[in-house]
C-alpha cells in the first residue's frame, strides 16, 4: 500500500479531475520503537496477552514494508498479495494498472522505497479481535515525513498469515483517544450493526454513499469537512462535463470488499476504518449520444472505445469518528478506480458485475 497518488475525489468520464492527498509510507524498527507506545503502556500490557505483542507488530510491519517496496518496484500484484488483502489490495492492483497512464517521473517516484515512522500500535486483547491497528506517518528517502497520520489495519488470515487490509489517511492531525482496558489493550467494536455512539458503525458506508446520491443531506450523515465537500462536488462536476447530451448517476457498487474495523473511544464514541464501493453510470440522454472514456477508463476498456453508456467502479477506504451525540466526522477518504466497462445500452447493466 503506497497511496501517495490517490485522490480524495475524482471524475471518470469525459475528463479526469483528481484532488490529490498524501498517501502511505513506512518506518524501520528503530524509527518505530520510539513511537510504539509509552513505558506505562508496555508495563500495563505485560499483565495481559494481546492478539500480538508490540515487538511482533513491529516485525510484521517491517516485513510488510520490505515486500511492499519490492512489489512496488516491479508493479508485481502477485508478490504484493502475500502481504495485502481486502480493499487495500484491490486499490493497490488498481494503482499498478493506472501506472500505464503516468509519466516516467510519476512511476519512478512511486517506486521509491517508503517507511512508516512514528509508529503507534493499538492492539486488542487476544480473543477479542483478529486484527490490530497502527497510526504512523509516511516517509520516503530524502523527504520529510507525511504531514498527516494514517491509520492502518493488519488482520490475521485463516491461513495464519498477516496481511494489511485497510488504511486511511486523515485530513487532520487530530485523532480521538482510544478506550483501553486495565491492561492497556484497545477495545474493538465487534457488533458494528449495533449503535455505538450516535450511530452504528455499519451506517458510515451509507453516509459516504449519500454524499454522491443525496449530496449529504441525510439527517444522520457526516458533518461538513474538506473530504465531504470534495465528494459532494463529484456528481455536479461530472454532470457539467457530460451535459447536454449525457448524464452521470451514482449508486452502491458490488460489496465484495466492503468491511469495517472499529475501536471504542474514551468519550463513548467509536473510531472506524471502512470501505465503500461506488458505481458510476455515465449514459447518453439521447439515442444518438455516445460517451467517450477518459484515459483512466481506457486502462479497463481499451483504446478507441465509445458507447451509449459506461459503468465505473470506485473503491473508497475511509476513516471516521462517531461521537456519543451528533453527526459523525469523516476524517479522510482515499479512492481508486477498480473497474470500468461499457454498458450494452443507455440503461444496460454493467457486464461482469463482480469486477
């Protein structure tokens, strides 16, 4: 996962307008030792057993960095799949595909090795979850560390391997304080369908989709922020590009990679990292109208392709804070185009719906 080129909002069809955000990076064992928790935390955790120890978490991240850097250098999704899974891996595969549209400098910059610095681990008690979280900053050689922190989730697979499955960078340096038990372990929210704070964590994905479909007007949606304002502009901007002979609508995409990881906060709220799949439908509004794909879409549909309609899949990974009362706060979101296909007609269904 190295998402320095991902955007917080984007347009798919007649043009490609992307608002860029800072992305993922890494950190060595030496760097991470200083940021992996206070002495009191380590002493407290010695009284219990976590899903992993802090030393084990450090080693897992070190290994992830090493393999990820090798995979990025060669744009090798097969190698990356040994350390990534879920939504993060889907985004990484999409990034590798999109490199065909990048300049040589952009590809070279992306292939620079990265580290996670200032690591802070948030580890649940063994038996309470099969994952742990890390907050860290990104850093590449010769560059300053990323301005904003990212929160990343590493999950134990059925095979026993550990993989990075979620990660989101914030638009702010602020993060809520996580609740901990008497031994210093964070407390996961396992029933995400149940109200935890003002709303249930499972509602967050719907709230993000509402920014596309309802312009964020729902009563229990997100409070206004840089991220929400950027997403709300997408339908307006895309339709402005397509008018007067075409239009764009948005709906929920296939849910194969939608998942949520949530932790309780000290104030009785919840912090969550979650994924959302959004499907864009660009269609002509006249029988003679055709839609021309953007350069990014051509990665999936090929060159010299036009059609009465196109379907485009976007995969978001976001982070949000649910307070005890009031609207949730979308802290950041990153997305990638993970599929595109021509429809059979203006209103035809997208072929290969599980793309």
